[in-house]
């Protein structure tokens, strides 16, 4: 008999008020949660104690080991057949988990799902599902767009952000856990690529809507955020692109990465962009694991880029994507 119980995993670092808010919302879900598990990255603001007072099980780390490590630890300690992974700056209404579980139950073969997140206090979308271009640069589909019919259609989606996601616990045994070399940012894109290449199916559930504060710990254009994203873009190429990737994807990679660097520079983060690229290059040989099934990878990444173009055509292109597609 299938285990339809759910463990909620919340990674946290020094965001006591956010954790308290989220735990209370999860405790009020119409679909009961078996256990709420907070993995604390060495907080000094009383977060672990506050979570315990609210009935959570808390796993305490001595220092900040990064999002990927905290999530992996939570999953390994989960006691249920399903795991709900949530950032501490997410808010979810009482029917969120029920919508997710119902959609998964009605979609045979689905291993993971995510809903729609709005920016806090608005109808502007923060996240739906993720896509990646041949450049190695990812797009959080719908980010910054006003909600519309384009984002209200349930669909199969290969890459789902782990901001607020639901996964079968045994998915990680089949595909592998989050790559802790990524620390934070794009680790969910790496995981999504692995899921897609293993034939696992994900579901976008727009009726499961919530709110996301977004980069509440460091900030969207914090220097360290940009450094990690810049580094992890390189790691995505190193891990997944085939041996002859320069022949097939060299120009899109060059264009996409340089354009992203210009965006970072416009936000005062050119130095962090360059430091991240250098870190990625230094790690290249360590993480290099080229795809042997180039045809499967080609189909996946071209379909993903095609979805970016189609959604941009329907809902409007960011300047970044407009220039990228004009050059590639």
C-alpha cells in the first residue's frame, strides 16, 4: 500500500519569525502533515528553540552548511513516503498541500510537484517551474510577470524549484540527492536535469498557490548570491553537457553567460560574477561527468529552451531573453 503521509522539511538559518509563521501555517493544513522537520544551519537567533516549542523535530548543525546539505539531511531523516520541501520565507494557505497531493494522486507516474508562488502581497508571480536554455542559464518561468492564463494551466514540468515542492521520498534514492557542491542556488536545476534524464516526471499545480518573500536571507543581488549563481552555471555545464559540448552549445553558452554577466554588472556585481566563474572553472575537473546519451540530453535541453521562447512570445520577453534569442 502506498505511503501517502508527508514530512515537511524546512532548512533555516537565523530567520526565527519566518520559521514560526511557516510552521503555524503547515500545522493548519487541511491535508495533515505527519511531521515538520526543521534543519537549522547553526542559527543564533533562537530559531531551533522556537521551532521545538511549536512541535517540530529540529536537526541542529553547528554552522551554515548551505541549503543543499540541509535539505539532504532532512530528506534522509524523513519518516514519510512524501517530502514537502519549503524555504522558510514561503507562506502557504491551508489547502496548499491538499491541492498538491490531489494533483499527484490524479497523475500516475508523477514523482514531484510544485505550485505557483506570488511575490508577497501582490499578484506578481515569483515562481512556477524552472526551465534551462542551451546557455546553461536557467529561467524561473513567470518570475516578475503579472498572473495570467498562461500560468494557470497545469502541465508536466521537468524542473521544479525547491522553494516549495513535493517529492516522493524514494525519488532521491533513484536519482541521487542534491549536489552539495552547489551549496545554494541552481542545486534544484541540477536535480531537475537529473530527474528528466532519468525519465522522472514532474507536475506544475497552479491551484496550489502561495507567497514567497524571495532571497529573504541574503537578498536577490547580494554579492554572495551572484557569486554562487555564476559559479553554479559553470557547474551545470560541467556536470551535464556532453564531451563535444563546445561544438553543439559553445555559442549559446558564451552568449548566455556574458549577457548574465552584464545583468550582474548593472546591479553592481561584476566582481562577484567573475569570482564565481573562476571558482566554477577551478571545480570543472572535479565535477565533470559528461552525458554519454547526448541525444536524450539534446532533446531535453532543446525542448526546455523552446518552452522559454514560447512562454516569452505569449507573455513578453525580458530584455535578457530577447537579446539571447536574437543572437542564438
